[in-house]
C-alpha cells in the first residue's frame, strides 16, 4: 500500500507544481497577447498622427516662405520658385462639386429602383454589379477616360455645349473654348462614375432601414410610389443619405489616378469647365518625382497636407452623421 | 381628375428616370469592361507573362511589373494583415467597451477612405527621403498602410458577430482569454477575416498613387526590395501616357489583367462571405 501511495503522492506534488507552471505560462501568454493587440490598436492612431506630423513637417518650408498667400496665389512657377495652391484647390473643389451634382441624383434614383421597384430576384445581381464599379481600380478609369471617354466627348458633347450656350450670357463663359476632350468636365464625369457606387449602396442601405409600416401606411392611403419616396422614405433617410454623399465626396476629393489622366494639368483657374485644369492630387502625382529643390518638394507636400485636412473634415462629418443614424436604427 | 392624372404622370416620370439611371449605371460597367476586353484581349499571349517590358518600338511583355506587383502585394499583406487582425481583436475582444476602441474605430474609418496619394507622401517622408533612395520596401509599407484599415474593419465586424455564449462557455471551461480567442473566436470568424484580407488585396492590386514615389518603377527585372521595383499599375500609368502605340497596347493589356484579377478577388470574397452566412 505504502509502495503504491508514495509514488502517487509524488506525482500529485509534481503535477501540482507543473500545473502552477502551466497556469503561469498561460497567464503570461494571455497578458502578452493582450498587450500585442493593444499595441496594434494604438498603432492605428500612431499612423494617423504620423501622417499629420510628417506632412506638416515637410510642408513647413513652403508655408514659411509663402505664408497664407500660398492658399490664394494662382501662380505655380517651378523656375522662379513661386508657388501658390489656388489652381489645384479650385480644381479639386470644382471637379468634386460637379461630380456630386451628377452622381447624387443618379445614385438616389438607382437606390430608389433597387428598394421600391426592382423585382426581388434582380435586386442582388444589380446591387452587386453596381458595387463592382467601386471595385475597379482608379487607374482603369483613368486609361478608359483618356482613350475612350475624352475623344468621345471631344467629338460629341463638348462642341454641342459650346454651340448651345454661345450666346447665353453667363453660360457662354462656363462652356467656352475649344473642345480639348480632356479637362475639368471630363474629370468630373469620371469622378461621378467612381463615386456613384458609394452613394448608391449607402442610400440603398438607409432606404431599406425605413420601417415597412410607415411605407405601407402611406401606400394604404393611396400614395403613389414617388409620393411615398418623397414624403416618407427621403425624410426618414435624410441624415443617412447626407452621410453617404459626404463619404462619396471624400473619395472624389482625394481621387488621384483617374483624374491625373484626364484633367490636362494646367495650373490655371479657368471659368470654362471645358478647359484643362489641375487638382491637388493630380499635381502631386505628376510633379513629385520630378520636383527639384527643397521649396518645390515642400510646396507639393503642403498641397498634400491641405488635401488631407479637407478630406479629414469631410470624412469625419460623414462618419458622424452615419453614426447618428446607426444609433437611431439600432 | 386632373390632379389624379398629374400625380400619376409625376410618378411614371420618376419611375422612368430611376430605371434610366439604373440602366446608365450598369451601362457604364459594361462599357468599361467592354473597352478593356476590346483593347486588351487581342494582345494577350504567353509573351506578355514571359518577357520584360520593352523599349519603345520593340516587342515585349509585362513580366517584371507582374513579379514586382506580386512581391509588393505579398509584402504589404505580410505587414498589414497581422496588425489589422490584432487591432481588430483588441477592439472586439478585450476593449469592447473601452474609449480607445471608439477612437480607433473612428480614425480607422477615416484612414479607410483617406486619399492614397497622401499615404504615399507620408511614406516618402519617412522611408524614402531619410534613406536617400526609392525602394520596394517603401512601396510595400505604403500599400500595407492601405491594407490595415480594411482588415481591421472586417476583423472587428466579424468577431463582433461571434455569439458571446460561445466565448462564455469556453471561459467556463477554464480557458484563458488568449485560448478563447484563438480556438473559439478566430475559428468562428475565419471565413469573414479571410474575406477581409481578399478585399484588401483587391484594393491594393490596383493602387498606383502610393507607389509613384515610394517603389517608383524599374525598366529591368529586379527582385531586390532595396531598390526601385516595377509594378503593374505604375507601368500602366507610364505606358498609357506615352506617345508610343505599342506601349499603349501593353498598358491596355495590363489594365485588363488587373481588372479581371480584382473582379475575381472581390467575387470570391463575396461568395465566401455569402456561403458562410447561409451555412
């Protein structure tokens, strides 16, 4: 009996020792893993602040040299080293504005079709097809815009616009000039196609979040589909739609490659939307690798900083609005 | 009666417009894919995948940019995926109710749609300017900064979908947290996390802007990550804007390859998450 008990006592002690050891090891790995994940999460914050700090540091020489004038000066002259960001900023704002002007109504109409009119079996395929538009890389839009869309516009839409508005006071300036094919309008159209899927899919999601009871009640009192959308769906979904539009706007503002192909890269503020122009991102993409001199490089980085600040504000506002609607629905 | 007719007309008009808008949207997709196939498909041949990029006027292929793109993508995924998954794990598992989680989620959503050219500028400032030359490493890091937000977002979402009863029963067996996460949460969310990685790959395989002044480009075959390296999107950019017809032709072929790779990736990702949902 004793012979048997002793070894078993030994193993009991041994196993309790190894048990503590295993537990300690588990505890350590638990703590290590926890801090590993925490570090990764903090890294995201570090990246964002790193971007801001690095850009601000790189932009400092230009901002010091030109001060506030950098924002309102149109001249961009690498030879005399006089730089102003007005033309790129203007181009960025105008192309994005026109793009939203086209994409928002189209996106809302497609979302309306998908949620109210489309037969059930077609909804998923069409929704996926529209989302595939968002998946196509921007360089593809660029090459397509340059070789297909721009020549097409040069032959058809642009001469027509110039003819139509030749004698209309303000519009003649807006649609003035020879049809280059490339230019602000072409860039805006490409941007509109690229932003469309974002506006559509978010609008569809918020339209779908409208309680069916509300819609059924409206149909019940004899409303037409349009009236239901106009007086029930849109007011309910308003905040979400604005959030989606801002998200699309954030994309349009920062879009680089597609615009670089078709904008024409002219550092000029033109009244005509058929004229070539430039945007912040197109300027950086085109000139950065060729920039000689610290001031030139620094001015381009300053442009990047301006772009980042603008998109940050727009995207933050978009997220805030979308969060608000999520809270209401959830 | 007049009023009734007007309402009906208005309704018909809006319905017509919305059908028109849908047709237009789908038409664009067809147009773009169609012209890619039209301009690019005829030039697809084994030589495209076996030969280097040519000087203007000579025959050649896209071998070095294809290899370069693959290397950059692998590097970006190797750096970005662990960070994204770990950060997502923190947000969904450890710090679900922490203030940090809310902040990181907000910042991550902004990084998700931040202009990619700004990421390129940042990496240039940090990894190119101090070292003094462009490099494949810098390109990979730039792309990884685009991978992180995508993977983080899907990981967090997918882990949050795992029922908490699963975790609670594992914890009740005495498993430490790290084992609960590894053997229960990760397994339950695996398909979703893989979907996120696939989407991230789809996203970066067409990215050009962050590579322009990090990885730059290379006319010759190079697998040295410490030197400038060629990549498909940058080659397309350079060749498409060149005045040479044969370079432009190669640009179209490259565009066709990228687009169908990206579409295949995103359809696979979609199918994966759909099969997961139904099972």
